[in-house]
């Protein structure tokens, strides 16, 4: 059973090093987030997902954890984070942290002990073969960097050795079963980390690479799912209002494994045909048929077919989370105009589930073409400093420009919060209006009431949320759909739509809610 507060939640994702710097060192901090909590709440967001903030050498932007129970000094102290929890709660807001259970940094004390030749408490905390030239049965590994006679498995980058949760069907002497003492010890160690933060006021966790725990797991991830069922049982017994949100390529599997919500990411590599970015990075000459582009092919079915399979399988169990963007995806303004962004946001925030708004997307922050930093690679361009106003460093930091975590948008017309606050028709005010509408309309927060009325290529897309009928036409031309709107009034509109002999006709690039 999901935490009671989650059904009404609208999350704001904060990349802490890029949000607001209060001490002039060029890196965002916890005190900066606290100072901006009222701004976040003013958007209509009542929950925050905070990207990794634990102690780290930052070879993967904090996803290489060196100490799970200590925050990175660049952000402040543990006490500062505890105060952030308290200040958020005082405002009726929740905060979830980014948990990285599949691997640690190579600098973590557990791994430093595991590397030693002599047997110790942490020898089996990671996955090691028994011989330096043996390899790891097809898994990525590193050799030649320890006194131990073996090689160790990686979970992501070279700096991130895989924690040992066992193998589904071990068939080598060095492989441990998922219910072996070593694998169970790893599981209990991660529960201990979760209890630590929940006891200090955290409201739950977004779980990084949540499906990556048990090795050589089957297609249904039965081994990894068993671990999360066990974690869920602990939370239900000890922290019933704590939530788990999964980064997992198969949302239905994640939710059935005990997660409250799982992401549907807007990028082709995730397996979901995308709404907002349908392009091939290796072949940029191919047309971008993102559904919300005015020049796209207008085929919502490419998204709906996989989405509805997952939705129907989970609508009474948990939530699918649609996002505007996140720290791993290209910002939507990269390939969508202001009008196209509004249509996309209107769709995202009127669909079932628990939505996530990435910092800066409410003002249309631009993706920047930057060299990699802290393992970001192409993702670096979506992690740039928040743009507050037109003062030094766009209001992010009082430090000198070359000390900033990443450069601010230096191009003309960089959007800022201050400038958009003054314009009633800005994307910022639009986003606030949209989130307020979601908060006011119970039908938009009901997870199990989605009904597809009409979805054909080139036509207006029409869906129902309880007593609300919603129609979308992202194309540059008029579109119709066989939907009866007689006796209904317009609750909300971008552009316009009206009754016709065919049912409903929407003007180009329009979105209308009828009640």
C-alpha cells in the first residue's frame, strides 16, 4: 500500500550542485535549497527529489558513494540536510533522497577492505572471481588493481564496483546465491542506510538502477524483485509513510516488486517511444517525430501501446511517473518550441500517476552543448545552474564565473525566474496554473480513471479522466475526433476546440479540457 501522501504528490527534482549557491564557492548547497523552498512550493510542487548528496569523489556526479551516512561537504553538513527535511515538512512538503544500492565508489571503506588479500568482514560485500585471469562470466570487470587474487565486477563506470546481492543461479565457485549469508549481509547493510535517513526525516527514496542487484536475473527479475519485496516489508512495518520510486526499465515489474512508483522516461533508449524526443543521436539527419512537435507525424499510438500495457497492469498497485526531463535526459526545450512545451506539459500533468518537474523546466531552461563533467557526458548539458535573475551568474552564485560547477547559459535571451515572474503569459506562470489545476481537480489525481476515447494517427487525441474530457492536437493543422462534447463547457484551454458534425474539431496546437 503506497504512502497516503503520494497520490497527491507533484515532485520537483533538484540537482543540488546546480540549484542555488549561498556561500559563493560556485556549487549549490542545502542552505540554498532551503532558501528556495517557498519558490518550489509556489509552483504547486509539494515534494522534492534530491539527486545524490552523499560523500563521494564525484567521478559520476555523486552516484559513486563513498559514505552512505555522510553528506558531501560541498553541500553542507548532515545537520543542514536534517534542517532541510524539517523546513520542507513545516511547509507541508516531502523530500526523498537518491539511493544508490547497486554499487559504491571504489573509495568506499567497504571496498577498500574487500580488496585486501586476507579474509575479512567485507571480502564478499562485492563480487569477485577467484583468480586474477578468470574473468567474470560475461560481466564487466576490473583486474590488476588489488592485492586480492581475483577480478571484481562493475555495475556502471570503472569507479563503481558492484555490491554483492548474489546470482539467481550460481554456477561458478565464486558466485554466491541471492539468499547466501554474503548477499543477505549486503541487503541488511542497505536497509541500515535507509533506516538512518528515514530516522532523520527523509520521506523515502528514488532508487538508482533498481533492477541491477541480482546478477544473471531472469526476464521477470525474480531475484531482484524478492529483495525489494523484503525491503518493502521492512518499510511497511517500520516506516509506512516512506515511499520508493524506481529507476527501472520495466515499470510494471518495478511496481509489482514493491515500488510505489516507477519512471516512464522521455528518451528513446528507455524502451518507451517518446512523446517529446524521438530522435536518433547517432543519426541526427533523421526526422524528429516527437508527438508534441508541430511537424511530427501525429501518432500518439507509438507511446500509448507500451504505456497502456504497463498502466493496466499497475493502476491499482502503484504509479507510473511521467517527467518533463531529468538529470539523465536532454531538456525538452532542446527540440520543442514554447508552444510545444506547453502542450507537452499539459498532457504530462493531466495524466495519471505521480508527475516530476525537473528544475528549470518551468522556465524553459536550454540544453547546453558542454564537455563532460563528473561523468555526465551528453547529460552534462541538462545539469547547468538554475537561472534565477539577470545578476551575476544569473543569480545562481556570487562566486567568480570560473568557479562555477558548470557554466550558466551565456547566450542571449537566457530565461530566468525573475523575468518570467513579471510576464503573466510566461511559461513559468503557465506551469503554475497547470499544477494548480491538477491540485484542484480530484479526477486528475485519481490514478485508475484513464480512458482512451480516440487515438488515431493524424487525428486529435482524446482521453477521459473521470468527468473530464481532454483533447489534444499538437500538429500545425486543424484536427478532429469522434468525441461527444454536447452539454460540456471548457474548463481549461490552450488554443481552442469546438463541437462539429464529426464530434470535435481542435485548432492547430491546441489542448482543451471539457467538463
